[in-house]
C-alpha cells in the first residue's frame, strides 16, 4: 500500500456510496442450480488454498534475501524469479502475446511520473485461458515490490504486499487445479503481479496504458494489497475491508457478499468506501488504474496497523488462518465472475 500523499487540492469525486446491501443470495442459488461436478470442482480447488502453503511462500517472498523488494532492485528480481518458477512448476503459462512472464516497466516511464532514479523493473503475468469466453479477462492483482532497505535494515513487507503476492499465487494454483480436473474457468484469468506500487502505482499504470489484453474486455480487477494482519480497530476479528466494489458495477458487491456468505462469512467492512474518508484508500493501490479506465474493481485490505511501512512488517506476524480465509474469499469471487453466464456490467459512473 502506497503512503498517503496529501493532495494539494481536493478532487471532484464522482463516486457514489450507498449503504451496505445484504445479498439476496441469488448468486449462490444460481451456482447451486448447476450443482454436481462444478460444485465439486469448486470445492476441491477451494480447499487447495491453505495457510501452510501461503506461509511457505511468504517466508520466501518476505525473507531478508529479497532485501525489501524495492522496485528494480536485485532483491525484487530474485522474488520475481521465485514467482516465475512457481508458475512454471504448476504449468501455468504467461500470456502468449507477451512472450514471457515479464512485462518490462521502463525506467523512463517511471521517471516521467516522478519515480526518479528507479531502474527498469517488471510486472509479472501468469495466465489461464478461459474455456468459453477466452477474450473476457478477469484480473487478480497484487504488487510485489516494497520499500527496500534503509540504513542496512531490510523492510520485509510481509503484509505489504507479500500477503497479496502469495494470495494471488495460491488463487492461481486453485484455478489450475480446477482446470486439470476439467473445470477450467469460462473466462480467462490474468494473475498480475505489478511493480512500482510504493513509488506511485507505476506497474499498474504501465499495464493499464500498455494492456496485454484490451481493457474493454477486462471484466474486473480484484486487487489484494495487505490481507495478512489486523488493524487496531478490528483486533482479533475475522474481517476484511472491501473497497470500491460498488463504484462502477452494481453487481460486484452483491457477488462478493454472496461469495463471502457461501464460504467463511467474514465481516466485510466498507468504512473506506466513504469518499470523504481522509485515507483516500480507493486511490492508493493498483486497482485505481483499472477503475479510472472504467473496469470494475474490488480492493481487499486489512487496514493500517502498527507495522505498516516499518521494518517490523515480518512474516512471523502474519495471521495465516485469516490470510487463508481472505484468500479463499477472493478466489470464490473470482470463480463466480469468471464462470457466470453474463459478464458483470458497468452500470455506474
Ligand atoms: Zn506499502
């Protein structure tokens, strides 16, 4: 999660913000109607999302060896290699049009946007092609950069955003398991690990201005940035903040709530959907580069806690069972959006 930059002037916000509407459960009954093997495939894929696997990957991604994963640094590239090998081992390819797992984000691009002195860096993309509507793309994203090393102290960024990084990896593994069982997603899924977030959302801005798949065909971005901890307001609770899910599509929030009810029934906290909230979280992570291009987004987040952007954001402080549940929620929402008969509509401005 990017540090808050106090705006010099307040922007005219065009967001709408209603009260939380409890789902009528339609989504659940629709998917249950097609029951049988699909439900079984969902369930066995879902069950592959395990705390122990998330933990194993996070202890690598947020290890000292990765040197805090600053944009373009050797440590970040090392983390990238680990991720690419992970996808290779699972048999999950890169998008054909890209020619590799890497989308270069040039130093010039970042410098023009205020990221001075950053070397070239890379977004990392893995892709599962849809079986029925391959041209419609569901994006699941997280940034894998963090703030690096300062005065010899490594900022491991286990929660920010190691947690989102390993969640995306785990969700990919679950979809791949379903595919191997003959139930690949109907729409395509892009697993998008962006760089340069901490310096200014550069990787996601680069992707949205150089999209590998047309943004007009991009159905949703489910963005995960910090889901492994709790904040002081919610200490010990089973919750997650969901941000932006009703900004562009009236269906997305309903789908996410139904997915939640069907699974772990976490408390979904919409506090940061308030456009007047001083934290301005809707603008502070990578989903915003999709939202500004009219792609519906939902941003999953655990709050601002005491180790946020501190060298103490370490893997041993992560609540792995809670990380598992939140990852399962994003997977279930992605599953529904990828497999429902009609793509979700953009019906709000
Ligand atoms: Zn951050």
